[in-house]
């Protein structure tokens, strides 16, 4: 392990540290928050989600994880008390931290006083050396379960619960069950092969309901608000890396 402390483990071990039903409820809350139609989340649907995720977690815990590369799942941001989990290569994080130094950590108040051009500059400078994020939902479950989870020692039980819930929520996009996951992977492979051979399809053919109406241009105020959120996220990611790897000698 590159990460100091007893808070680094594989994902499957982390899942064993929390109450399954509490975790299930937390994942369902992610679904509820992400869905635009409150009507879709009646009591019956919530009960079905709880049952499905309970089975999903039990299936995950029954798998034999096998390592594939050297990855680490890090919590990288908070938005309305939600912890976002992203997958990075351990060696790339260490390399980035050797030359990634933010000139200043700006508060939201600081940023709100900046003109748009200055916000763009701050964002580009902060983002320049951030390690590349890898998609972990497209990896087979045994390999996802074998990646390292790292979180600061001061993470509360609630923090850990939300962190794990965010991972399971993201994983569910590629199939909650193993069968659904395999089908999604097959579909992804088919799409990739079609792209390689030029056998692509118009989006409206794949999804007749897809809205092709161009989005209205963002106002300067909207651009400013988006840049401020992006800068805060980059800064939080940087601070999280430093907190977890801070006691090491970064090479």
C-alpha cells in the first residue's frame, strides 16, 4: 500500500464495515435525488430498489476479488453532503503531487469577486496537473472490488457510508446484477466495435426520444457560477490527495 494509516483497504473490505441496510437506503437516496420525476419514487418503487440493492451487495460480498493494476478510489468532492468517489492510478497520484501545487486555496467569497476571465485562468491552472480519472463502472465486478479504497482518518461512519453509497450508485449504471452488467459490457463492446469500423448510427435512430434541440447559450453569470463550482471541486480534490498522502515523501 502507498497510503498511510489503517484507512486503506480494498473496496470489498470497506463494504463489510457498514450496515448493509443503511448502505442500501443511502444508495436509494442517490437514485431519488438524481431522478427528475418524484412520481417515479413511490413507496413500491423504493421498496423494490431496497430489495434489489440488498441482493446486489450480498452478491458483491460473495465474489472473490482479484487485483487488476494499481488503482485507488478517492473521495473528491462534496455537494449537498454527497461524497463523490473517483478512481485514480496510485502512481499517477504520487507523480502529480510531486509538482501539483495550488498557488492559493480560494474561498467561494474570493471567487465570487473575480471577473470571468480570471476565473477561467484559476480553473485552468488548478486543473492542469490533476491526475486522470478512470472509469471504474466498466470494470468487471471482481476487479472493481479489488481496487484500493482510501479515505482520511477523520472520516466519520456517515462519511464512509455516503462514500460507499456513491460507488454502488455509479456501479449500478452498468447493471446491478452480474447478468445486467455482462449485457451492458457487451453493448459497450458492440458500440466500440461499430465506432472502430465506422458503423455508427444517428443518435435519433438509437433513441427516438432524444432531444436534438440545441441548449441555449449560457449567460456570463451561469458561466461564472459553473467555473466557481469547478474550481471548488478541483481544490477539494487537491486537499483530499494531500490529506491522504501528506505524510509520505512524494517522489
